[in-house]
């Protein structure tokens, strides 16, 4: 792996290594890719009101989250494609997260066994299980119960994908997860002989291509299940009753929805537009963060997601009122650039930038951050 000084460097390295079809599955959004750009640009428009002549020699980026002290505000978001970024990429990112003391979120569509992730993260701050609900709720409950039995600290229910999004480029590229052989995909892979050897070749020598590892046995017999468009608050209440850990709803962008989540006993919400991958006409996550924080931050945990590329982005979300942030593509880029060391480098870059930004803003601890550190008129909703 070449030297990387920021997340964009890792992105460039990963793009050069990964076949186009897989890269666009990771990098692009839905329809016209408008929201992908807007997530980043909306964060960039926010400016800080800097404080100077303060002793910032020592800076503490630790936080308390769900009763535990965490070394930084970063959480690894669920990304079900990591095993195609590099060989055993999910394990690589989980290992980097455990070494850094960060929670790692495992996607339902993971191609790595939850047992493996539980073992890798046992020495860190544990793992969180992400899931969608299927029409066959009994099959969904099997995923929940297994994660609980293996010690998942939190269950993340993604609620912003009631049906499959309109990702036209995947169809054009012949791309699906898990991957299936077809001429379009084969041509894309042949353009990256290094990936074909070090990733695809290693899988073929170690049992075959990655497949969904955590679906119930009945699903494996009948084929891939689809997300249920019939999910309601009744399901949320059942999950709250069934799962002993923390329950989070991911993909929340509406004030009334998060108030309802608090009323239904949900422990936290992830303010997220799925990294811009679901619905191109949705708002940038940062544009609705303030109103959601104002509505429920005193009742439940609010986590920000979508668009984080710099340590200063993390501080912007936290100054608005988020309790922590999720990163997804950053560690995918790192894994694509250099496996577990690359994922670890992505985490280190963001931590270094958080520390530098704290000094520039004039804070010694993240608990000092509030909206007074943000420049008036640059924050959506304020």
C-alpha cells in the first residue's frame, strides 16, 4: 500500500485496484448520484467559529456511549460488500476496528459468519448486528436470536430500504451481491488482473466465492429473501422485546419518526440516508441532524451517518449534537487499498484529523463542543 495522508488517498488507491463493477457498487448511489455529492458538500458548507489562545496541548477524543467509555466517537457502519474490497475484507475491517476499540457493525448481507466476527471483536468493544426485516418474520427472528446469543451489543434495524433501490449502474455492470458470473462482470474483473489474482483467485483456492453467511438455512434453500415493505412499529416493539441489547433504527430523517422511536422505547437512531445509496431525492443527513437532535437527544442516543470523509466532519456532527458518528466507505477504501492495514490507516487518519481539528477549534475534550463553535448561518436548520 502506498502512503495515504487522507481518506481521499485511500479512495484513489482502492479505485485503481478494484474492478469497475465492484467499485461502482461501493462508491455510487442511486439514479443520478446527486445525494452522494450533496452529503459531502453539505458538510463542507458548515464552518467553525474558532477559539484561540487556549491551552490545547492535551486533547481527549473519548466519549461515553451506551454506558461505556469509547476511545473515539467512531463506529464502523454496516457494509455488506467488504469481502469484495479485498480478500476477507469484513474480517480485515473488524480486526482494525477491534484494535482501535471501535464497535464494528455486521451487515445482514455479510459473507462472513457472525461467529467469526464475534471472535475477532471480542477483545475490542464488541460487535453490532445490522438487519433488514423480511416478510417471513420468523426467519428474521432467527438472525436476531443468533446475534443475541453471540453477544451482539446492539441491533441496528435499517428502515430506509422498504424495497430494493433503483441502482441502475449495477444492472449495467452485471453486478450483484453476492457476485454471480456473467460476461459484463467477467470483463470488468479482467481489467484488474491484480484483484483477479489476490482476491478472486484466493477465494477460489479457499472454498469458492463469498456467499451470504448468516441467512437462515431455509433461505439458503429457497434463494435470496427480499426486504419487507410491511414493517411497522409493531415490529419495532417485538424487536425491543426479543433483543436484550440496545435497539437502534438506522435511516431516520424525519422528526416525527424519531419522536415515535423514542416513544416506542428505541435506544438510539442513526440519522442516515444510507450514504446516498437508497433514494436520490432524500435530504443530506447533516441537513436534518439539528432538528432530530432537538427533538430526542435528551431521550435517546443520536448517531450521525453519511458523508464523513474528514475528522472535521465528525466534529461538525458532534457540535450539532450527535453523540457519535458512523463511517462506512472510509474503511472500505482502506481495505480496498491495503487489507487490514489499510482499514487501520483509515481509522488512524480520521483520529489524527479529529485531534488536529480539536486544537484548531480550541477544545480539549469533545464534551466541550456545542453549537456555539459553529459559524452562524452555515448550519442547515439553525
